[in-house]
C-alpha cells in the first residue's frame, strides 16, 4: 500500500462527500428556516415524515455545522444554521429548572422529557464549537453553565428519575464516556480545571469499573463497584459504543503528548471491540454481543447501524496516527470498503441508517429522532482532519 496516496485519496473523499452530499442534504431538507432548528424525521428523498424535533439533534446539528465551518470550509450558511439552531435551543428546549426536553414540536412546544441528560451534553458541545467559530464568549460561558448543570443533575439524588427500583444498583457506560468528549470540546474555549477533572474522572471510572479483561471487553452496564452482573442486559457488549469511547480517549492521550497509559488503554479496548464487533461472515460492525457468547436479547442485535461503522473509521485512523502500525490502516480499509459499499444512497444522497446483517437495507428513511446529521458528518470532518495530520507526519519523516 502507498500510504500517502491512500490517505490523500480518503482526505479528498471525506471533504467532497461532506460538502457536496451530506451537508447539502441537511441544509435543504433538515434546516427549518421558519422556526429555527432542524428536522430529522425525513424519508429517503428528504421529504418530511414527522415535524417532531429531537432536542438532542438540535445540539448535534448545531455542533456539526460549526465543526464543519471550523475545520473543513468557511461556509457562512453552515454558521447561520448553527446560530439559528442554538437560538431555537435557548428559546424552546429547557424547562424552568434548566433540564432539557427530549422532543418538541416544530415551533418548540414541549412534547416529551426523559430521565437522561444527553440533550444537555450535545447542546454544550454545540455552543462551545460555535464560540470557537465566532469568538463569542457568551456561548462559551453558556456551554460551561450547561455542563455544570449536567453534573448537578447527575449528582443530585432524586432529580433524575431512577431507571430501576432502589434495590437495583447499576452504572452505565454511556454518560461516563460522553463526558470525556464534552469536557474536551468545551475546554477549547474555556480554561476551567473542572473540565480536565471530569475527563480524568471518566477515564478512571472506565478503567476501574467497565473494562473486564476476563471477557476481553468493555461492558455497557456493571455494578456500582464494577462487578459483573450475570443477566442478559448486563452481559451486553456494544462494540460501536466501545470504539467511540476509544477515540475519545485517544484524543485526550494525544493532547497530553500521547500519554502512554491512556493510549494503551484505548488500543486495548479497540482491539477487543474489533474482535467482538467485526462480522467475519458478512463484514461490518455488528450491533450487540453477549460477553459469554450467549444469544443477545436485543431485537436489533445482528443488524448493522450507520454509527458504529463511522466510529470505527475514526478510531482506525486515530490508532494509525498514534502508532504508525499499518494493521490499523488495514482495519480502516476493511471497514471503509464495507461501509461505503452498503450505506450511501446513490440516488437521493446521504446514507441509509439501518441495514440487515448481510448489508441489505432494512428501511430507507434518512432520519428519525435518533438518526440525523451527526455521526456521518462528524466522521467525515474528523477523518479529514486526521488524514491531514497523518499526511503532515509522513512529510516530516
């Protein structure tokens, strides 16, 4: 493999796909120029199926618009869309206590609230990225405030309804890993030690509680002391989620001069998760596995969703940048070839989200309350950036 040519071709592909396919699709079919914000419940051709707005996608879309503006192309439309969506968030998406809704109507009337704080995490990274684009410190401080509110909600007993009855004591990987990324994003515009402290705490918890070498995996749910709980739910491995965590940790390791302990931890999780997730028969990253190799209870366990493939593409490039080991480029080649052979829609643009195990389309809609303009464009932006870093490193050799 000619590594330089390989990386350059992918850099060009990511930029072209982002600027000529993904962003135009959502600018045309998603961005609500009348009310502000973004619609995500769109059919294969972009036609609107439901005007309900996913609140966490308001933050995700605003983040992507600003992230693309900051790192790929200074497109004013993207920045305008980010501002419009942030204003919609501020006007419509918080209750009187500062907790965010899960869904609202087209004009911002609240529909549903859930026990989670993921809407807050995406709003805060959107505001920090917009502050980075514009220099407007109002949004930087607002991002920090929402981050602090999120921590308060998580640490105030009874504020968020419990998922289980009081006698069930479990902890989840999801919020711990996402706070690594949140801290990293806000820290670009706010110098506050609590952000690095949160990152350190999250990584320490993952290492202490969620990594289980006896199964060679990172578990999604464990006991309060990290103990393995032998039920269908708590045996679950989510390879895509683990791999997303991997590149969050590698990003922090890189910021600290490729901190060896962090990098080793990330690579270990990546190698385990690839082994659990890569479908040796059909290709692609599978949704769920059981750490004891028992049948997974989730109905979508053997499907191929869009986002695990995206996270694996990013992690493969990050691992190669960190190590120079071409096995990670080979991994990148395998996941990329499978992903690009099955997910992009050549007729209407954008990507399908939900495939059967063999790669056939399960349903053709381009978005819903959970799929929209986030994982795919983030992959393209981040991978474009990583390709540029790899090319620079190759030039310096």
